[in-house]
């Protein structure tokens, strides 16, 4: 069974591409997100209320139900304390490096760290600025969505 962590921008893509939801492999896959992704969806501006509602529907239909949202690493103003874990020294160093590479985007760095240390999950992102090659060298299983769909379509 593969565990897959979805970055928030994947929910954007699901809303934009009607057929994408059916292309995601399901048989040997469980999809996860953290409170961080859910909070990012809920924080969308009111003028995007229709898109936000669609993203929430995909979130609830794809992610392994709300109680199964994985515990994420704690960052002030980014994660809920009740559902957080704290870093070891190695994880903290990894978080610091990710945080710098992600141009100070702590939410994304916390999601990546959670994906790696929270169960060696496959992390899928559509972030054009994400350093995929550097992350793979550090042991992260990261893929842009289209590459993930091609690499895992027959599983």
C-alpha cells in the first residue's frame, strides 16, 4: 500500500481538470493531507467561494477521512497544536533546509517534512518552485502530479 501526501495545489488542479480525479490510482493507494492543507483551502478569499467549496469536496472524498489526517510537524500559525508532533534534531535540520529552499514557505516545508518522516509518503506537488531534484537526493519521494500519474498508473 502506498501512502501519498497531497500538496494543496493538487486540490486546485482537481477543480480545474474535471477528469483528473478519476485518473488518480486508488487500488494500492491511500491519500493523506494535514490540517495545514485544509486550513489553506478554508483561508481562500470570499471571491473564490465556489472554487473553495469544490476543493473541500475533493478533500473529503479523496483524503482518508478527517480523523486520519496525519499528524504534522508544528509551526506557529501553520498547524494545530492538538494534532502536531515535534522534531528530532535531524528533522529540525531538514526542516530548516527545506524552509530556506522553499523561500521561507513554512507551510510547504512542514507538509514535506510530515510526508517524509510521517510514514515515508510519496509527496505530490504542482509547485513550480519546488526543488524536486534536491528533495529526491535527500530521500524524499516527490513527484509533480503528471509524473506521478505516469509512474504509478499501472499499480
